[in-house]
């Protein structure tokens, strides 16, 4: 776990006055994030949101990530991995064509991660809006089929579920 990875993960978080909250259905992934923060010297707490919902939250202080910059190749890879683990998608069914994608409402954030991928020579499709009627502010792009293996080997995933499906392409 690195702070660059956590910056990537934050694309699917909510911000409070003093903390970041990352919510997921995967309790295992939330505990992985909390453990990583603690290993890096921070503090994080995990809780289940509501009694009947299967949503788990890890929360930690915003101060923990102050001053982190994404500059080196390794930082960029870790950032992309964190971004993918929360705002990326992958085909899970063998009945559909295999795909890897990134999706986000913040166009500029998506443009930045696409740029980092291109710096790593990982080919991507164009950023597009899949349905302006459904959501005019929702954007996504796909990893090109020719780069599936490079994406799996260079970026990969630390998400407990997504990493299994990426392994299928290694």
C-alpha cells in the first residue's frame, strides 16, 4: 500500500470536514485499505453502514495524505491501481466480451488517469459519455484489447475481486 494508491482510491470517496470515507460492498477490501493506512503510520477505522445494508466504510484523517504528489512512474502506477480498484470495471462473466474500463463523473480526473496510462504505453479508447439522457456528466473509457496484458502486468489490482479477473488475462 502507498499513499499514491490511496489518492487513486479517493476518487470513489466522500469528504467530510476532517476525514475521507471510502465505502464498498467488500468488507475484505475496506479492511485491506485500513490495514495499509495503519502500516503507513496513519490511523483508520472500519464500520458497517446501517444494520441491513452490506456496505462497509473505512474512514481516516485528511491530514494523512496532505502534500502527496504523483510524480514518479511508480507513483503513477500505484495511483492508477487505486483509481481502478474503486472506479474501474472489468468483465466478470465469461459470457460477455472481456473488457476493462474506467468511469467517473469528473472528466478532468478521468483525463488525467488516461494520460498516465498512455505514458505507460497502455492503449486506451476515447473518453465518452455512454448515455447523455441517463447522465450527461458520466464519462468512461476502455483499455484497448491489445493492452489487456500490459494493464494486468504493469498496473494490476489489489482489490480482492477485481484482481481475480485480471489474473485471467496474465
